[in-house]
């Protein structure tokens, strides 16, 4: 399963597809472009989350009991 919190590529692809929809839209073009900007923002946040160090002791893999 994809981790959407750290998968910036997922959000960038969504932004690209939304911009393509906006290019062909007669109505709501501005709204679609704002949504694409939000997807770009989520991609930037995912990049930061992926590169941020995990504090020691804060992560327990699901396969290991606590």
C-alpha cells in the first residue's frame, strides 16, 4: 500500500492531471488550478516528511509487538 504522507510523486501526478483537466475546462478552471496548487503543496510536505528523521523510540514497525 502506498504511504500518501511520504509519496510526493503521487501528489505531483495528481497536480499534473488536474492541470490537464483545467486546460480543457470551460467552467471551474480557476477552481481546478487551485486544487492543483494544493496537490503541489502536499507533494512538498511529503518530501519534507520523507526526509525528516524519525525520533528514536517513536516508531514501532507493525510486525513487531510493542
